């Protein structure tokens, strides 16, 4: 597969020739399986991940830099052979330097990995749906589905609409209105379920088992999760082929931190950067922080929680990748932090006021956690820190309605402006 | 107490294709032990070496995660439904 073949010259939604998914291996017992829409090992029920040929040809930095600016520029580390047919242009979001935020954190330098402007649905879920929908296509699964806290619903609905595939989207009944509308506009079958995300997730595990659909975060999740690695790849490339010393990322199911860890290791193994792996820091809201508590305990199992936080996109009480996220954090010398709902709102405002980037509640959690980690000495004056901002603030406006000062209302008279200027 | 246990398709390979089994017991643990006596190869996929729920599955008693109600010690009543789901899902 060459770079030129990946250019967005039109999407083939009918043929699958020349495009196949990779085989799978169980992370728990090592059993191998042919490519299939299953995320579960038949032997031990452990999680499956794609198998990459260790002898495959890998591109140089210079070769990567000639390619289209999308997540597919890293296709050698994504779980397919051949040319992807769907969703060719997500990824490669801006890495924005944030000197004022660095000053507030007391670190040497800071950047925002800004997936709040991800194409097309303004969250990092465009990355994982890009790989999942191509996996569905290789397996001939025409119906795409998901269990979602909101951002994934937006992404599955949009990517499926573009591909001309029917989508079934299952969400908790009380999601933020903007996230519901940002899904419904794409005309999927949108189903609200009485219960929490964890209830929805359990239902979708049963749906995947009974309907033969491509449920992106159930039976396609071995391929779906790989898309998140591209955030790590982009950070390395956009920093000039070097690593930051620390990365702070939000945790819901724990998959993003898990895949960031894998992505940094992939690029280190390929010799694409020479530094140590960055320390990984996970952020959760204190009203739903099972992974943070596992990191703090140091060992054991995830203890599930019933979520109670306004950070709805992080409200997963029984995180499927919690254990692997905690291992990634420990392996890199990182840590995890939980912040209150009040602090996450302050985090949204801090990020906006210092960087000009408007994030959703999950980004507020990430920013507030970074501040907490800095105050507690986990981040220091020599650190170069990347904050992974995974979603857009326009999706979660409600928590800000009463948090911002009212704007003055004046007559269209210059003296009234002068009075405001004098009072400012 | 008599209840029904629903299994995911991946485990029905171990029960001669049956995905819904009748079981008896006063607790979830006793009901699980009952079906593993009849289908011994199920045991390591439902119960770990320490006698706790196997970590790659989640048990729901009438839609409630049993981890919130005592795990295998959760009491069951006649007519209850115990659903076993793969834990590798979501996020």
C-alpha cells in the first residue's frame, strides 16, 4: 500500500477487494485467530488485538511526512492490509503550544492535542470509528452500532451516514441534549435506554451476540481501539519526532490511555523517536473514578462504581480497559487524578482563557487534573506536557450556563461603552 | 430457588449449544456451581482460581451487576434471571 493510494479520491462503498483486516491474538493467553468480527478469545474470553507482521516494511519520518494529513498516514500501524475504503480523512488534528497554560501549571512547556476540532464530529471518537467502520466493511457487516456516552454516538452516526450504512445507536436516556441532537441529525436509529452507560453497554454486548451487526465497541473493538494509537503518533510527529515528558489524558473505559501507551511504544520500537516514553497520567471525575482508585491502590481488580458526575462522556463505572490503562500508567512512571465537578468546570474555563480552545466536560477534567498533578508535584518545572483534549465544548454547554458572569446590556451609546471601559 | 442463566454464544460451545440453562441455588454462586457440575468445562470461564467471578465475564442478576450486591454471595429468588456477558466490551 502506498501513500498515494490513501488519498481521498472517492469512497468505494461497494467493493472490498484488496482490503482485509489483520488476524487477531488474545492478550491474555496468546491464542491466535483469523480476522473476524469478534473481540473475545474463544479459549479464555480475554481481549483480542490485531497481529502486525514484525517484518513488514515501515516508513521513514520523511516518507510519513509526504502523506495525506489524516490518521491513515500511519497505516502500517493500523489493523489492515490494503487501501481503506471509508472515512479517509479523520485525524491529524492540531497540536497547539500553550505557553500561558504552561505558566499556570508551572511546567517548562505545554501543548494541547486538540481533538475538539476533529473531523467530522469534533471528538477523538472519529479516530476509532474510522478504523471500526473499515473493519465492518471488510467483514461485510452492513449495520453499524454502538453503545455510547455521546461522542461515539455522534461519530458512528456521522461516519455511517457518509458510508451509506444503517446505524443503530444506543445511549443512556439522560445524555446532554447537544449530544443527542448531534447524533439524531444523521438519521440513525437512535435508542435511549433507561439506565447508565454500563447498562447500555451490557445491552449492546447482548445485541452484538444476537443480531450480527458491527457493534464498534463490542465485536469490532479489536480494530476500533487501534485508531486511538494515532493520537500518540501525531504527538510525536508534530513535536518534531520527539516525545514530551508527560501526557495527560481523560479516562472513561481506559482505552485511550491504553492505546496511547501502545502507540508510543510502536513508534519507539520503529526508531521514530529516541526519547524515553512519556509518563502517562489519567484523569477522571471524582464521581466516577474506578481507574484512578485502582492506580492509587496499586493492584487488584477494578471495583465498579455507579457514576455521579456531569462529565457524562467519562461516566463509565465498569471500564473494560481499566486494568490495562492502569498498567500503562504504572509502566511509564505516571499517575492518575480525580477532580470534582466544580474543578472540571474551572478546568474548561482555564483551558479556554489560556489557549482559546473550548472543550467539553471531559477536557475540563483533563485540564483540572493536570493542574492538580502540578500542584502535587507529579508535574514539575522541567516537564514538557501534552494535554489530550478529546471533545468540543459546544457539546456540553449546560454546566457553564450558571458558571460564567452575565454580560452587560447597554444602549447603543458611546458613553455607556466608556463607562464600561472605565469600570473594567 | 430456581432461576434461569443466560450465556453468551461464546460459552454455548461448552453447553452443547444451549444459551439458557435452568439452575438452582440460594445464591448466585450456588447457581453457578450447579451448572458447572453439569457442564464442567464452563467452570474455569465462570469462576476464577480464588472462587470469585472470572474476570472476563460480568454477571447480572435481573439486570443488576452482582458486584454491587455481594458477588457470588448475592441471594437469588425463584424466577430470577442471571445473565452472563463478556466483560470485554464498551469504552
